[in-house]
């Protein structure tokens, strides 16, 4: 089976554990097409996992420049910022990704966007807001991982409320 997008080959290599090969493939793809959104997002993921935070952030910021109306691009930026500990800016990017969900094919990113929102809100100890986001996301699309995080956040909210008493 031939991948439908050149960056799909990079994702396949990365999934198989060949990060160097995947990064080389993605860079070749970007040399041919510097605006390839999938390749930019994959490059950011690979670099983030390799603990190359500044380079990963640049790749995700470039993805947003290339596709400013893409929930996937904004969500990638949010996840990158979250991983780098910049949860306030991560939350802003995740909120933009959520805002764009109603446009075009962005609905496909509903579960990942809401999951990122939950993570960012939870990290800031905004448990009720995180739970609300999880429940809203689950109303829009069923997702087992999002449901699991809703349960986790609900437990954390209950624990935080006990501590206040």
C-alpha cells in the first residue's frame, strides 16, 4: 500500500521506531514542499520527543503560519507548548483549535482538541473547567481516552474540594 502523502512514510518510519529515518524523510518532504502541514506537524512531534523543544516549537509555529484555519495545526502547537510547560499559551492555542472545529474538515480533530484542553486546564488546576471541557467534548464525539480523562479529572476535582474543607 502506497502512502497517500509523502509525510505518511515519515510517520510510518517513526511509528516503527526509526526517528532518524522519519526526520530525514520529513525534511526531504519539506525541502520539496515547505508548506506541507502533515510534515511540519510530524517534524514537531519527532523533535519534541527528542527533547529539541525550541526546534519543535518552531515547526509547530510554522504549521500554524501555513494553515492558520487548521484545528490540527493549532492543537499541535498547544500540545507542544503544554509539553514545554507553557500551559497558559498552550491553553490559548487549544482554545483557538476548538474555535475552528466548526470549519471545513476540522471536526475530525474534535477529540484531540478537547483532550488537549483538558490537559491544559488540569495542569493549571482548573479542575471544574477541565471536567466541563471533557464533558462538552464527549457530547460532541464519543472518545474512550477523553472519557477516561473526564473520570480522572472528576476524581481530582473531588479530592481538591475535600482539601478545601
